C-alpha cells in the first residue's frame, strides 16, 4: 500500500532565485491562440486595453495599436470583452503556417 510522505520528506520545488518581470521574460511564447484585430469593426473604445491582464495592448489617448505579441499570452479576455466583436482568437499554428507560405 502507498504511504503518504510527511511534509518534511517532500522535496522543495518552484524556487524563484530572483525577482523578474514581464519586461525581461518574453511570455508570448506560451500562447496557443492569438487575438486578431478586425480594424473595420474596431471603434477604438479601448475596452480590450482595460481588460488585458498583461498590458499587451499599446494605446495612446484615442487609439488602440497592434497587440504586443512578445507579452500576449492569448488568454482571450480582450476578445470576450470587445462589444463590437473586433477581435477573433485564431490558433497560433494557423498564423505560423500562413507566415511560412
């Protein structure tokens, strides 16, 4: 029969030796889905920017710019929150294959 280990017998895991930030770590490589912006539908309401948890959508006072894919993790919150359906979540591999062709 399997016996559970005591807390002090379990090896230490997930040690973070130093602080980091998303500016240092390119977290966009985790993405499976990519938000693709339809500029014809976008009204620059900036709701996508408000809800983006990674601050991957650069904006100025009036306009949204292309998503910063170095940091976008493809969570899809921007697409869900967009009231104009201006964002579509597309599989990353589809985009990569189109870039190769």
